[in-house]
């Protein structure tokens, strides 16, 4: 530990901090909710002083014991989230930055075994810090951005010093390992939008090639970087587009064959597409078309589709596959693998899409979001390929449009020609048409729904369609007027399609706003969806459902729309529900040990899964076919009890009647 007596400045600031800490401890004896602001205010000058972080690290036990972290999330370190911690440190007000910095010093002490905390293990603390530092790889060099430098009270430099302090003690290798794990976890879900993921891979690449950082043995990181920047022999040195184009022109057939195989293998492994991949496909067009299926990594099924519909596939490559739209290559490959073109209406709809003239509103939106390297129609056509190939890859980010996004996913999976019709209307006419209980609804002149502005952090199809869908969903709600049940009961079948179950059950009474007969709701869900109790009827079409999302502490966040995709036994013999969550990351911690899995229990790309009772504990509404309800009496009490106990111990407590109310 560094000597703390290095000068009067550090001694003075530490003394003031110790005094504020003692005053807080005294105040808390009579006022448990006394503010810790003076302690946090005094901590910042210590952090800014030479050896100040050492001084605070030496006081971790006292800081905890005297109550700095109580009365807030920091008092329960196991529920803290790395992504939120990063925003708090780098964008938060001084008090928040101070308490987050103190918390991370505390977790460092726990991680290295210098301090034991009853609420978090050393392994958990190390994992948290590894994730936090991995999300701040731009600070590895010690350089600050303009935004960091401009923060008040020297907060940018304080945060920079804190991360250097953490990195010196945790080691770079664990940080890079954590980031590689995070990137692969996100890629396993096969999202359509990969921009942020590719930026993370870029950060990994900078670290690997920085001589100041020890990265020996980082083979997993190197493999990820090579998949994006140099997956083949011809581009292994990341030569740039001009040089790679010259190399392609000089390659013979065996060399082109090897390039095709290597690109396809990297794409299949990661779901990322290298910007060099479209260059190969465009070079093969008209020169060696027989290698295109190989470059797309097609199986027998995909190759059959390709051979039957070569003309349209060639046209899609010619018009929409460019380095700037490289992810469309994966969408095209998956679309062919799904056999989508064997539906005649889909092929016709794609020809219309290729020739579609876009309206000014759509052109402006696409150019603003994706730039002007290509005409707007190119980006939309690339987006169409992506969503048709990856129905579970479309995400809404932070936009409140989950109802619209699950529609895009369902149509891409189950009714692709209808989705193409909607895209054509929205992109060409700036309007879409739907019907609700005999009323024709046109979207163009409707008031905004939940999304007041056009989303910008979404894929091209969502960018064009979601504003229209959002307005129509809201209009259907207005047309419902006052009804005796949750309005989703009537809207969803009309909005999404005939396959949505017309029978419906909500756990929350529309009349009282309370949960009534929670056990009946859960038992009914088991009888409709659990194969052991519904006559082994599978989920034939994706079914919309409503969940109550909770945070890692089990606290209610809000209601959210998902689709139930299938119900099946996992490899351990446990019945699980596999569902599509329109958020960009489905691997969420909902508290109480309920962690949504995305790749550990046989999930298909883009699915999340939970054990049946765990999923049921977060369910609030579902659709079903009233003619296919199983035997509710056969549903065991153990599953019902497990689900209701989890629900009541988290979100459901807010909605259940008190004991006295039930018997008045």
C-alpha cells in the first residue's frame, strides 16, 4: 500500500473525509435515513489527490460499516448492473459518480480477498468489475475524450484514474476475456443490428495490437477480431477495400473457392459479416456464380432455393449487398436456408420491393439514419433481407414499441408476404392500412402512439414501419373504448393475424386493478401451454403474451410484450418456455435467481428461455384457443405454487388485494 503521508494536500483531504464519515455514523444512530452527501462531497477531492484512491481503498471496511451505501441500490451490491454503473460514473452527477467509485473500490477489495462482504462473493465482484472495465476499453490507454475532459469538478480525470487503478490490480487479460464473452453472448442471439458489437470487436483489436498491453495467449479474442477484419487468406492483414479488390481480380478458381469457404465459416460461427465478404460476392457475380452458394454457406435446402430462384438472388446481391450493408449477407443466407422463396407470393413481393420507388419521407428517414453512401432503397432492401432471414433478430432498443416489433417478428417468421405488403405501403405511400372490427384504419394522419418520434437506433424495416404500426395499435385501442377486459384481448388477433388465440386471460382485473385468483390464472396457463397437461399440443404459431419485466432485485420495471415460440424439454429433462423478447438483448436477470438464458438450454438463435414456472411467475396476460384447453385438475400444485410464490414475492405484490380487502 502506498504511503499516505506524501504531502499536506492528501492528509488534509483525507482528514476531512474521515470527519464527514464519522459525522454520518453519528447521525445514522438517531436518523437512519440521514443523508450521505457530505461524505460523497468529501470523497471527490481525495479521489483527485495523488494516492487518494489508496487512501479510500484502505477505508473500504469503515465506509461500509458507517452506512455510506445503505438506503440505496449500492447497499445490495449483488443487484448492481455493469452497464448502469458505467453511465453513473461517466455521465452522472458528482454525488452519483462518487458513490459508484467508492462502491467499485469496495468490490475490488472483495474481489482480491482483502474484504469479505455478506452480500456478494469474490467471484461475483471480480466478474462485475471485469464487465465494467470491459465496457470502458477506450480508457485503457489513459486518454480521455472531450466529453470526459469537460466534466465538472475534474470528474473525468477521477474516473480515468479509477479505471487505471482497477486495471492495474485486475489485469488486462481478465478484462479482455470478459469482453470477448460478452460479445459472443450477444452474437449468439444473432441480432440484425451489430454496429455496437462490431465497435466492441474494434476495441478488442486495438488492445491486441497495442504493444503496451500484454495480450499473449488471447486466442479467443484474436479469433473474434479475425472473423470481422480478416477471415480469409486474401484479407487476413485487413488491407483495405482497394487492395482487396485488386487481390480478388488476380485470384484463380481454387483461391476464390478458399475465400468463399473461409468467409462462410466465419459468418456461420459468429453471425457477423466482414465488410470484405460483399466484395467477394460482387466479384463472383457474372464471373463465377457457381461459388455464390459456397460463399453464403448454404446447406442442401438453401442451395435448392438458390438454384430455383437464381435470378432474384443475383438481383438482390447486385442491388443491396455492399460493404456498408454487409450484414444483409447473413440475412440473405438465412432467408434461403429457411426456404422462404418457395412461397410464390414472397418471391413476387421481393421483386416489387426491388423495383419500389420510395416516398420522400421514407428516403429522408433512411438517409438520416444510414447515410448517403447508397440510395435509400438499397438500405431498405438490405434490411428486408435481414428481417426475413432473422425474424428473431429484430430489436427495439430503448423504444416503447414492443407491440409493433413482435408483429414484425411474427410476420417475418409466419407471414412474410404480408410483411412485404406492409413495407411497400409504408415506404412507397407513407401509409399502411389495417382493419379493426369492421373499421378501416389508415396510419398516415393518425396521432402518434407510444413512440412520439421516429426511432433512429433500429434496423431499416423497423425505421420505416414502426411509426405506422405504433399509431395503428393506439388507434385500435381508442376504437375499443371502455371494455370489461384488457384491450389486448381484442387488438392482438386483429393486428397480428388469424393464428393469435381468440381466448384470453389477464391476471389483473380491469375493474379493480387488482390480481384476483392468481392460482387459477397460473393453472389455466399450464393447461393451455404445458405439453403434459394440454394433450401434447405444441405451439404451432408464435403467440403474443404480456409479461411484467423485473430488475435484478425482482422489482417491477413495467409491462412488456413478447411472443411464446415453443415449449419443450431441455437436455436436463426440464420443461422450458422458449420466447422472443423484442429487446436487443434477451439475456436478462429478472431477480430471484430468474435469469433468461439465450444459449445454454437448446435455444435457437434469437430465443430466450426460462423454466416453465419461472416464466409463468412473470406472466400477466396470454392468448389461447378455448377448444384446446387441457385438464386443469391434472396440473400439479407444485408448479402453481412455485410460480405464484415467485410472483407474489416480486411484482405481483403491487397488484394483489390486502387480506382485509378480500373479505370486506
